[in-house]
C-alpha cells in the first residue's frame, strides 16, 4: 500500500511535468551571473597558470605596556579621496603600538586626521582617536584577568604593492620546512624575484590581469597575499585596527563604505570586542579589540585547570594547563567587516582574514606527544593533524588555508559589485585566496585543508577528483572550525562529496596524496549550480561536470545565459615527491567506532528539559522594497534590523534551545555569534553525520537536500556579557535587513545595555527598546494559541488539542496508535486501513480525510516517539 502511494505521487508529478512541457515552449534557463553585469573578462588568463598564495601571517608580537615617545602618529591622509601612501603605511606598521591600549576607550586624544576631516566634511566640535564607544558600556571586560600577552596591528587600506613589512614576522622566517630555501613555498608567487619575501606582490587576481585600483579593493594592510593570525589559547591578544580609508565616502569605486567594525568569527570574546554592527569607526581612528583566548566554560568547568587536555603551548613546546572545557577547543576561524548595511560590500571588497587557533590538542606540530601513539596517556593529547614539525607550534607546511570565493570584475578588470540586487550577489569567476583558479604544489603525503566559503551569496558543494575524473577519498575532521568527535569519510552512505557549504561555513579535511605519483594532478570541483543569489538551484552530477565539459569553453567563453561559470574545477593540486616521514594522524583511525578526536560537550537531560526555548523565522514577512528580508522572533512580527532593538536576552550561565525556521523559498546560512551550538534536530530528524559529531556556528536552512527548513540548536551562554548578533550570512540578506540583536545579561539584570551611535565627533548612546518576549522566550512555539506548558503537541499547531487516546499527546503529533511509545509497522497497518476515511482519530493534519497530507506527517514520525507534548 505504501509503495502504491509513492507510485501515485510519482505519476502525478510526471503528469504535471508533462502537461507543463506541452503547454510551454522549452527555453534555456536564464543565469544572472555575474549579478546584473556582463561576463568578467579574463585578459588572456587561463585556469591553473598561477601558483596559489599561502596566507601571510600578521605576526603577533609579545606585548609590554609602555609609552613610545618616538613613535609617529598614524600617517596623514593626503586629501579627501585617498589614504596614506604605501611607504608611509609600511613605516607605521613597523613601529610599536602607540598610544598604549586602555580599559575604556581612549577619548583623550583627537582623531589623527582631525584637521583633514574638517576640510573634507565639516568643522568638528571634538573628535576621538579611538572609535570604540566610550565609558563602562564598551570597556574591556576582565582586562586585567586576561591581560594581553600578544598584540598586532593592521590598517585597512586601498590596494597597493606589498612592501614586505611582514616578512620578518613569519613564524617560519622563510628558513624552515617547506617555507625554507628547499621547500615548496619558499617562493611566494611561483615567479622569479619572489624568493623568501612578499616584497613587490601587486594586488591582482592573475598576473595577466590589471592591478586593482586602491578604491576598488580594500583589505588589511592593503596588500596581497591575504592575511592570517596565528593565535594560541591562554595567550590573550590585543588587536589594534586602524581605518586608513578615504574620508570621502564616495571614493569607493561605486560600492563599500569607509566606516568599519571587525567581527572575529566565532570567537569566545566579550561583546565589546565582537564587532557589533553599530560599533563602527571612522577613517583616521583605531579600535582596540581584546580577545582573551580562553576556552568556553572557563568559569564553570575545570576551574582548577587540572585537566591536561585543556592546555596551551609556548614557543619551546612546553605545555601549560588552562581553565575551561577542553571539548570546546576551536581551530579554524576568520575575521571580517560587520558594518551595518554594508557587510556584503565591505567583505567582498577585501576586508577578510583567516585565524588559526592552536592548543595542546591542535598544536600545529605532527611529531610531539601524538594521541594515536598512546591514547590512554593523558599527556598524549596532541592529535598530530597534518602540519609539519620544524617549530614547536603553528607549522603550516602541510596545513593549508583556502578562502574560496566567487568574484566579478568590470571590463577594465576592476572588482565589481551590484548594489541594487538585494536577493544576493553572485560572481562568475572562482577564486582561491583571491586568485583566479590557481594551482598548489603538494607533497605525496597527508595534508590538512581549512576550507572557508568567503562568498557573499554563493554556496558550494565541493568534490575532490583525480586527473581522470575519479573521486578521491578524504576525511572531514572539523566543521565550522571545531574538530569533531569522529572523522567523517567521503564518499559515505549519506553523501559522495562534501556537504553543501554555506557562506562562512568552514570545513577542515585531510587528503592523502601518498597514493599518487609525482606529476599527477588532482582538482577541487564545485558542483553546486546557482541561477540567482537567493539560493542554490541544484548539484550538477560529477560526470556531467567532468566528462561533459559543463560550462567550459575557450578562455574568454561567456556563458552567462547558458550555465553557471562557477561550476567546475577551481583549484589544481600538483603532486611532488616526498622523501620525509609522514608522522601525522591517519583520520581513518578516528571514524565512528574507533578513536575519538574531541568529544562533544554534553547537555544533560535536565538542562534540555528546563531550557528556555526561542524561535526565529527567516523570511520576507513585513519587508519593504529596500529592506525585504526579515526575522520573526518568538512568533512575532517580521522585523528588519534595528541596532537599538533587543530581541533576546539569555542569562549568563544558562543553556537555551533556539529553533531556526525558514519561511521563504530562499536559503539562509544563519550565524549565531559568540558560542558554538549543537544541532539537536534538522527538519525534525537527527542531523547528518557531519553535523552529528560537530559543534556549529552556521546553521543552514533552505531547500537544499542536506539542509531543510528548520534547525533546533542547543547553546550555552557563558563568561561575558553584552551585545551580540544573529543574522543570515548571505550578507546581502543580512544588510537588507535580516539581522537581530541579542544580549547576554546577568541573572536578575533590570537595565538593558544602551545602543552606541558613532559619528565623526565621537560616540554617544541612545536607549535600547525590547521585544515583549526578550526575557521569556517563545511561550507558544507552534503559534496555535496554546502555551507550551499546556500544549499537547508543541511543534505542530493544533488549536483543538484533540487527544483521542488520552495519552497526553495531541493527534497532530501522535501516530503511535497502539501507545507502545514508538511509531512502527503496527501503527502503519492501522493508518493504511484508514486510508481515504474520515476517522478523526487517525487524521493527522485535521483536514477531515486520511490522505497524502497525513502520510507526510506519519512518515516524519516513523520509528520515532510521538510528541513532544507539554513541558
């Protein structure tokens, strides 16, 4: 009977499709790629003809508080439309940090460009050198407790030639391992003249393409290669970020805004250093971010620092224990602009960097105290992930960051962005680390790749193939920067290739190149097709991409109306011989049923039972033409972003369950700042294996096969207070205006945090207003008018509360007709017998007849318990 039902459904779909094809003349699909623009010219460049950049380290230095009487002020802006010269920027970056940081914002000194601003903008009554909001509200929390031991500074600036100022700060010093003179990465570009230095590297997407205009591309230091911060737990960081962009907001090549705020995604950082969208700062100012580098649970778990697995390392390889939950150890992060209404434009324009977290567990040294050698020895906590061994920590010889993005440029080769399409922006050219389809030489051994989707609106589904088009096995070992409990092999029973990768998601994988010969080539391939920026359309079968030459043609092939030019190979690996000994861990030893990497932090049954519930529905309800994307909180009205509106305020030290729902036909990668969560259910079912063993900070919802329209997340709130955000990370959706504010408060707190209002003259505050449910959460999760503490079917609306068998579960969520606690074949038999009848005891959707609608509900519960009912 069930099989027959499926046949009827298939027949109906076929007839509908057939009738549609008869009624309409077939047309080629329209691909708006790049969004609202002609195809990006290639200027003679062809794929895989340039060496991929390895990230350039900022090079954090030991911090000693002192005054520098000889230090220069921030270099002056020469006019209203330009930033400082490259030489002036390099000289300033090479000086110590001055003035010294303060707990509260430095409001004693004026903006370094005060005089020029008065010429370009207006006379100023006052100004401040630091753009951080003043007073106690944005003072550094627990600053003395987590006093900075390291610092680094950078200046966001327009594109310029790299002057090599960071060369001396690279941990490898261009002298060790694969970065030394005999290594694969000693030459930074693959071209003559770049041995052991980044000096002279221009900002181009390919050597044959034009240099980027300083107004078209803005990035940290203003230079390529892109930057990376090497950070360690237990070593707090002070990050001084200067704004060196033009004073005139129109000096932007048509997109981007010259104010900025930086979010460290997804650091366990105090709110004032999280990069709140309304805590932005202006050209000529700096903002001091304080990142404590502590494990989540610092105040609640392992408070005596006795657990050897919660530990950091020093430059000599010595291990020091720290407080907190070692199961919350993180690894792969990034930081980026979070400017209100302009995040998409500013991030796309180049304001991104990556950040690797190191610990005694993920040390970046594959030859010391390896866990696999003696798992029962508590001192063998180092997972020995592929990295290298020349330094005590942070080796990147075989540990490679990949920032994968789609870009577009105009007919002059300058970066292009469409500011008018609010559904999402798509580029037509794939880049890795800001380079058009590069290659990377790899040794015949294991490598770790930290893959970041750094796009505005594009999702990826990545396959790894050899030169003959065959899939190459590999393992996922981290999801969203969190090393998982078990490695997940690909292909597997749930997916042949990596899962859909939403914007800002990070997947760490291990690939073993030892099975290949020198001279062999492998490729990363994007299979996920878009037609617009609202959502992916479908995954193209690998054979169609590899063997049918999907979307490939001559070098200047323009196929914007016929296919998605971002589908296909985008990164080439060239295998080189390896004479060393690979001591890195074998991920096959850590799959389910074998050794564990980092176990998931547990939520007790009592915690989950008593957790406050909140619901957030992402859609277009009550949207406007300029701000169409909205969020409903706890069943309320759809609202766009207002920085002064507080939507939720969990108490510090508590756990909550947040339900994220999709009410649109679009896709939304939802990001919750600050704490990592665990997915309890995806579309009402247990999550897939790559999320089952993972902690997350991006939660995809949307019409993709491995996503679905609802996610239920358990999340804790610990250590710090203040203002954070939740938003769609399709940043065009975020900017227009799919974002909300939530605060962590002290239990019993009565006064809410005020809202900062930055200006050229400094930062003032306005009062914050709250939603009615900001403290209570969602009391009626299914919006049926019956509060959850009384509702006999909490997840499905059933106003009548009909409960035919009196077991406490409403009919709407109770196909357990024999009351044995599980929906199984015995219940299916009764359901089938009632097919087509009007039996109210079997009617699961209250439409008056037992039909396909009820079957969908029944299938959802099959081999699951009924409910949930009232709390």
